[in-house]
C-alpha cells in the first residue's frame, strides 16, 4: 500500500517537473497561451480599475481634500455635460506612458501607509510641494493630458475672448509655453504662489 502510494506520488511529481515528457507540445503551447491571456486580462482590468474615480477617491486624503475642489470647477460640471475625472488629468492615455506613471504613483502608497497627508493640515503644509511635482511633470510632457482633450489644431480662436485668443496665439501656438504654464489652478485650489512667475506677461 505504502509503496503503491509512493510510486503514484513519484509519478505525479515527475509529470510536474518534466511535463514535456508526458504532455504534448501543442497542449503546453495552448496552456501557455491561455495562461498568458488570463494574466493579461487580469492585469489590464486591474490597471483600468485604478483609473476610475471610485478608486481615486477611495482614500480620504483625496476624497476630503482635492476632490471637493474639482467638483467646483468647469471640468466637473458644465453646460455640455462632458466631465473629466482624476485619471484624465493625472494619467497619460498612451500605454507605455501610463505604465511609467503608475510606477511613479506607487510611491503614494507609502505616503498613505505613513500618513504623509493624513490630516487636512498636513495636506495644506505639503500642497505647494505636491503641486510643483505635477507642474514639473506636465511641463516635461508638454501638458500631454490636457492635449488629450484640448487640441490646438481644433481650437477655434475666433470663438475665444480676444485676450485668451491673443495669449494662445502668442504663447501656445508658437510652442513658447504649454498649458500648465498658465492654467495651474484649473482643477484645484492653488497653493501659496509666492515666487512663482506668471505663465505670460501681457504687453501693451
């Protein structure tokens, strides 16, 4: 009895460690493909879930601080009903850029674990630093997330206020400035802006 059980166990172990000797190459290929599809599907689903508003506002740091500010802006409620969510502005749409951004944002998990901005006062104390990180990121990628929705090629300057049209013509269309240079407070309240140069200087 014991020898029979041992022999069966050894046989099963042999199949596990050397499957190619007992299973066909086609079966292994098909199994590998199915496993790959399941892994990719699960990974992609998890990635997309982390882009939802539910996920972004799941921690009180975001839900109690920046989300109420977004809710007061034209990006949240407007006459056309087109609404931006957190990931529209903070996560690139292109896959490779998205992965890089997710890896960068993983540091926020540590911030949550160690209570970096666990209170309103802690958040206010770090608001300038947090804002500057986003300004630098958007400046470095030429305001990519803004341009996912706002295309300069589709911009009708004749329907803009004369001042806005003039500034866009002088700075945006020439590439001298990018969106974040002038629109820093577009979705959230600004921190103390002492020492921050304006995005443009009007000339008369």
